[in-house]
């Protein structure tokens, strides 16, 4: 494989950056660093996030569950693809086709309320229900929320791959670490630990993959905004891209119960459009990962001939 990728050495820095962005690889660094990163990603020498996704069982497609982390506003998007999604063309002359993912489930939930509302109420609960209960953020409560979210909401969707938004300790380059950020980071760790335990116990088969949000932004909008109000500007641009993708139906199709959020996508559901950013992030993260895997396949199969196509990827426009 390394020999087949030797053509990367003839590429200019801008071309290597475009390949890295289109395949979900870190696109910063010198030319030798980029070449090494791309080669490692395409040959599976890096961590699990760069290895080709595990092929599902025959007649069972890829069920990709993309999670945009949060506690009061956790969003997830369930994308479905056929088992032949990453299969090589039957003939060398056949042009690989992009498969359009289908959104089967798409929702935003308050993790703590979702867990509380689903538990059975006793007579004593009914008697004290008028007494407000302070929201708890201790580790034992988070562990319970993580287990409930996975076993009652997410794993019943039978995901083959779970993508979890990688959390940052600092928001928007700030010098301080916010308490809420630490809480979300802790909940992220709880999800990984619970999934690992369930997998080792034989109660779930699948892969868990962290996804860096800056790579998703680079792919779809060329990178995050800078300067005053950069967070809000980046958010608006990503929501606009998500609306465009859903509206066109060329790169993703929403069907079934997932159609229930289309009012938020279009902004026609009053008071809901402002919260579409979490849903948009979960969709764009899942679709970016799908495109990265497709582009890696193209680079492995077509080599330098795919360079012009990758230069035209959305983030490079």
C-alpha cells in the first residue's frame, strides 16, 4: 500500500491539505507530516478512527449513529447504508458511486429528563412530585444516565458504528475551563466506559469512534470562523449547510420517524429553529464520516486520478 501511495510525494502542499481534509485527516503541518498522516490513515496504521470500518454481516447494512454531545441538548442522528456501501466496483472501468445515506432517526433529548421520565413512579413519588428536585451532576448519577441512554434509546437502533463528538476542555479558545464543559466531558467518558463494558459482556457488537468537530467544520465549511462572534457565525453556517443538504436530497434523505424534525430544519416550527444547531451538528458529523470513508476508498483505488475530484470537495470550495 505504501508503494501505491508513493504518488503523494509529487503533490503540492495545497493538494495534500485537500486530500487530508477530504479524508478526515489532520490537515496542518509540513509536507512530510501530511504525507505520513495520509498514508497512515489509508493503511490503518493510526488508531481505530482511521481504520476502514468493519464490514457488517451479510444482508445487514451499516447503521451509523452520530452523537453530538451534550446533557440538556444531546442530539443523535441514525444513518443507514447498505452492506455494499464500501464495496469495490465490479470492474476496473466502473466508476465508484456515492451511496446516499438515509436518516432513520434524528432527535435531540435532555439526558437527565429522559432518564427520569422513563422510570416507574411509586405512590410516594406521586405524593412528593410537587417538590422540585435539584439536578444532580455527581458521577453515580451520570453513570446511570449513560447506561439508560444507551440501553433504552440508542442501542435498540442496532448501530454498527457509533460516532461520538470529541469534547474540548476549552471553548472557543478561552483560557478558562467552564464547569459545564467538565460535566459534558465526564458524561462523554461515561458513554465510552459503558459501551466498552457492554461490548465485552457480549451485549453489543460494534465500533465506537471519536470525531473531532474541527475536522467536520473544515470539511463542510472550510474551517471555523475567527474574530468576534466566531462561535455564532460558525454555527449559522453549519446550520445553513445542513438545511441545504436535507432540502436538496442529493447527499442524504430523511424518512420515517426522522421526518418529525423537518419543521426544525426548515424553521417552520415556531420556537424550534434556534435549537436546530445540535441536530445539524449530529447530521453533519455523520455525513462527514461517511464521505471520509468513501474518499479514502477512492484514493486507495484511483490514486492520483482522484486528486482533482477531492480538490472540489465542499470544504475546499
